[in-house]
C-alpha cells in the first residue's frame, strides 16, 4: 500500500497536529517520498519525533493505527 494512502491527510488530521505526512516529516527535519525512503531514515530519531509531536509512542504504533483506520474506511 502506498505510504500516502496509509498515512493519509484524513488520518494525520484526526490523530496528529499535522495536515500531511510531508508536514510531519518536515517539522522534524526529515524528508521521504516513499516507504523505502522512510525506512532509510534514522528510526530512533524518527520515533523520538513521533513521540514528541503525536500521541503515538513510535512510528510503528502510528502505522498500526493507520492500517486500522484505513481498513475501517474501506
């Protein structure tokens, strides 16, 4: 599944203070246009950013919730 569908604007707006994945990443000084690029980012720093700026304890937790949110909307 494309990352922008999983971490959609509607998901991010509901569960985070961000409008988009790009905004979430840029606010932490990150940039990724694909799942591969996201995986290549320093995960400890990304998890720390997610923990500080959202209600999730890690990127993995956010992705799990995003998958649940996506499946409920299908």
